[in-house]
């Protein structure tokens, strides 16, 4: 039986910007070659690290972009590698930065919400697109 201390804690953001071309909303997805998947930028928290600080760190590490955090989004809970995982998410507007491919993330895409929803590998990640849109409409 696993207890709360066995839960892997992680955090990430649904990173967004206004398109430089038409001003439409774009969402950033990251491609992880290790898993050959498309997801929102996220990662494990360091011991004692605040979840929001970890989310912002992961966005910067994976996308090269600084961001301004916004609304807290739903927390995702699932089992990964046989252990429970809890990922806290925030909406975050990209500010400045440039992507550099690396071992962990080799590509990013800026996509419309519909295209992002269709590109995401895990169905649970699609709910975060809807949550982002809801949070931006309430703002």
C-alpha cells in the first residue's frame, strides 16, 4: 500500500501568449523525446520547493520562456511508473525568452487552443486547455 509520502509531486503551467501574427490565443506544448509525447511544460518538484516556484522553473527549463503566473488550474492526479503522481498547474502568460532544444524537450509548438487540444498526447491534459480558456474569460 502506498501512502501520501510515496506521491510524486510535480507542477507545471499551461503557457500561453497572444499570436504575434493575428493576436489570437496560442498555447505552448512541449515534445519530450524520451516519451515521444506532447504535453504542457511540467516537472517534479525539488525537495521543499513551493509548487508555483517549481512550475515557473520547469517552464523556463523546458521552454526557455519566462512567464507571468495567473489562475491556478485543476490539479491532475494519476499513476506514473507505479506511483501516484500529483501535478499542480497554473495558467501562465509567456513574457520573454527563446527556446533552445535539449535532451528533455527537443521541440515546442505554439498552437491555437483547438490544435493544442488535438495534439496533446494524454486526454487528461486536454481538460487543462478548457480550464485555461475558462480562467481567461473570467479575468
